[in-house]
C-alpha cells in the first residue's frame, strides 16, 4: 500500500477530517491532501508529526508500506 493511501485509511478509521489531522500535526490541509493522493511525499518532519497525530509509530507506517514480505519476524 502506498504511504499516502495508508495515512488516508488510518485517518478515516479514527474518524479524523483532513483539517483536524492538519491542525494537530502542524501541516497544512493542502499538504495532507497531496500526501494522501500521492502527489507529494512528506518530509521526515511531516512524517513524524503525522504519525504522532495519528497515534502511530513510523515503524507502523513502514511495515504497512513494505508489505508482508519485508516485515521483521
């Protein structure tokens, strides 16, 4: 799964709107939208902020993006 799509799925599962995630993460709503659509790649700082706002670790993002073949045992 692409990173942006994964962020979108987690955000929606928590019932968060893009505007809320943007506010909590300190990232513009436009940038959240671009990341979710795969138009932009988040900076490391944005990734850390988005993960914190979604109560996820960066490892969780990476595991889901890499898929089951690359997961640590």
